[in-house]
C-alpha cells in the first residue's frame, strides 16, 4: 500500500462558519503545527472570482495574501476552486483560469483542487490540462456521488481517466455513507480509474473517521481532515484523530503537541462560538440525504425552534434537499402548501365576542389570579396556545395548534386536555392526524403565503405558520369584537424571534379587516397595552 497523504483543509472548509476570516496569528500558528505534525498538504482556502459581501483572505487565497503569511518551507500548499465558477459566466474557461492562476513556478501554491457536482464534472475537466501545462498538481473532488447508480460512477471514472489528474477525490457530501458504502464506491471507481484516489468525509452520522479508514484499507491514499473537524455542517474527519490513527502502526512519526496547543488557543474557542460537530439534526440530514448547510443555517438562526428544524427536515426528506437553497429553506419552515381547506367556522362561537389569547410567556403564570378573575367577570372566548397550562382548564374554551412537529410532541397532552383543539386538521400529515385520534377537533385551514393575511369562513392564508398568526386569523374570521393578549412577554430586542413577531403584528394591524388588538399583561411588542388590573374592579 502506498504511503497515505494527509491533506488538511481546515481554513477552506472551516471558513463556511466565519466567512474565511481567520486571524493571521491563528493561520501562522496553525501552519507551524501542520509542519510539525507533519501533513502532506495544507489547503489554505478557496480561490474565487466572486466578490459579494465581505469574506476574509482564505476565501480568495491569492498569492499576494499567502506571501504575507509565515509559511514553513516544508509545507506544500493548495487551494480549491468551485467548478461552477469555471464552467459558467463571462469568457472562456481558460480566461477564467488566467484570472486565477499564474504559472506554478511563480506561485507559492503547488496543488489546485476543483470541487464539482456531477453535472459540472465533464465541462470542468479541461481545466486539468490547462493547470498541468502550467506546472500544478491537480485534483478533482466529485461531490454528492454516494447515491449515484453504479453505471454513472463507472462513466465518471472513465471520463477522468482521459485527463491528467493527479488525484480523483469523492466526497461524502451529505454525511450519509458508512464504511460498506465507502468500499463499494471505491470499487466502482477503480473499474476505470487507476490513478491516485482521495476521500473527503462529513461527520453527520459519526462515520467520518471510520469511512476515511475504510477508504485507506481499499487503497485510497489522499485523506482529507480538518482541525477539530471544523467544516461546513457537522464537520469532517478530525485531523488530530486521523493523524493519531495513521501513526498507530509506528510507520509515521508524529509530533502532535503544537497542534494540541493551537486547538486549545484557537479552535476550541471557535467551536464554542460556532458549534460545529454532529448532533441529532445532522444525523437525520445524513440519513435522508439532506445538504448539511440547511441544518447549519437553521441552527445559527434563532427563529428556528427545535420543532421548526425537525419539520423542515421532514419536508426536505420528501421534497428533496440535496442542493442547498435559501428559498427551499424558507419554504421548508412553512409546512402547509396544499389545497386550502377547513370544516369549522369560528363565527358560530366568536361572533361579537372578545377573544382572550393565552400565550406561553411567564406573564400568564405571574398574573394568573387576576386573569382568572377577568375571565369569570367578562366571559371572553379563551383561546390557549398549544398545550401550555397557565390558568384553570375549566376557564379555557379551546386550544389552537398548527405546527405538525409541535402537535406530535404534544399529542398525548392534547388527548388528555378537556378543550377542543383548533388545528388545520385536513391539511396535516397523516401521522399527525393519527396521533390525534379520539380528540375533539375544530378544523380551521391554514396556508402560508409571504406577507399575506386573508380571512375566510373556515380557513385563512397567513404570512407564516406561527400559532400566533393562526389565532389572529381564527378571531378575525370568526368576527370577534376584540383580541386581548396575555402572556405575550416577548423576547430580547436582539432576538430574531422578537423582530419576526413585530413584523407579524404590524402586518396584521395594517390589514383593513384587523380587529382591535391589545395586550393586558406586560409585553415587549409594539401593541397597545393596558393593565388587566385596571379592568377588573
């Protein structure tokens, strides 16, 4: 077996968390640690023609930037180019390459890797000829091939064999592979490709190191890793673990002390800040072939609750999530896009009445006694959100819930609670409907359409799937005289959920059919507020 080549790509793959803006001190100490380990190559970052929004030096990794660093003489350096930038846009492929690279003898870079999806592979391969003619080593990284048919893998490897590649990589882009899958892919590539092979793994399901070692056992010699696994989504095989695994037979000298110091001083604090690494969400994404960036984006956005993330995964599992798209992400957050339908007309219960909505904030519990007295005195229609229990069950007329994952989580509670449940039952997934068997249901339909409130007799079209939007629609469709809010304390000013709620309430209050709206307990939201204590004499 050939000696394995460890390629560390921390500053390239890890840059998805910090916009490739690594402090120079970190980079220099990291390079010293890589030289001491030692690794075969360091991929310092991307090289790109795009310049949209601020990104740090490792997003472009120009020769000029590299020359500002303290690079140990023993280190071989590489950069990665996305094939999408080479095969589309203005000018020819060669003109784009000329804008990115000078001849290798005038550059500190010796290795260029091109990352490409299957549909980009053939048109991008010609870049290998251009780069080899100018003295570079060339690698191609094929992404999202784990679920490709055997004949397609054979075709791709046959194409590669006609070009002067130094190494052909495949990436476990979705983190969905296990060691058996890895061995199968290597065998398929080997039917037509006889050159060096490499593997880049993701750790969604905790298999990154195991897959890397399985590939090594099958003759794959170029092995990617990142310090602490820092990389897009759940991250990658950890450099420190792979280095230890490769030195286990004593054939490879290892000096890991400088790396451990760099981890303690730089990468552990970064990990605390950005939270890469596998978790149940990434595991599910790997299981269902969903691009890990969906999970990364949701985890970094406070608007997404645990229920939102799980619901989005369920949606993407069905609709397909191999290619990341912000549009798809927003659509996945809102579960209801079928035919708008409902069977219950709230007018029969709400016409001309005040609706008191009980939120989940601490204000309900804090002011419980006066809220209960208010209900007994004024007899509003009391509508509680989800399964929260702030006041006596006997004083609550109905509950409202619309989020499928929240409904599943609360199904046992809903079945035991005495009030009917208002929910878009006809539009819910079958498993959610089954979980509510035996429960008294008031079926009020819901459809999500951006920046829209539309009130119908038995359904509504709303700007999002928040249960607050749902109850505003129920009260308005039912012809209530007023909506009073209790327990809508709000979030801190810098919490995105606060801004989202403000936008929702503002949109509702701008609608010509909106009802008078007020909060009767303390709230951070910009809505008219009065004290419930001044309403009860």
